[in-house]
């Protein structure tokens, strides 16, 4: 099953169970932490897609306790989605080639050569703010 998922590029991370937990406005994504239960514990993650976003975002709670957001598109030719790994502070492409990145989006291993685009995440009054204007790569 795992191999089939890798062949078809099916990632483990899903969207939030409460789609109303996030919104997009003024070049930022706002996520209500009390409604986004998937990211409450370290290792948790959600895919944010749609709602007028020009791309796909992976928001995750790092094993270091911090929140991170990256463009959810591997920089290798397949452009597959990314999952956080449970046991290490790494992100992994869901393809067979499985490029690995650190939390900053830098390539650790695999065929990808360019880093993932990442976005700053700040916490404010129980909300996570992802700034889409300040992407780094
Ligand atoms: S698409 Fe990620 S390693 Fe090929």
C-alpha cells in the first residue's frame, strides 16, 4: 500500500477536519488554533488548498514545538506534495524518489536541488498568521 501511495504521489497529510478554521485575506492566511485540532500537537500538519490561494500550503507543528509553513510542492520535477516525518525533524516528498527537506525547506537528500519555498508563521491571540508576502527559498 505504501509503495502504491508513493507511485501515485498520495501524501499522508489531509486538509483540516474543520475547513472553517482558516481563511485568506491581504496576502496572509489566518488559522484559528482552537479549531485546527490536527496541528495542536508536535508532528501534526494540515494541507491548506483552495479559498483563492494561488498554490498549496503545508502548515505543520514541528517536533521542536514551532509552527512552519511551506509551499506544498516538491522542487523536483514531479512537484509532488510534502509530508512531515513523525520521528525526525524532516519533511519528505511523497513520491518514490522521496526528496527530504529540513524545516527551513533546505534539501537534505534526494533528487530535488532547490529548497522549498517557506513562509513566516507568527502566533497572535490564539491564531496562526502565515505571511504569504515574505516567502523565502
Ligand atoms: S517530486 Fe519529489 S522527489 Fe520527485
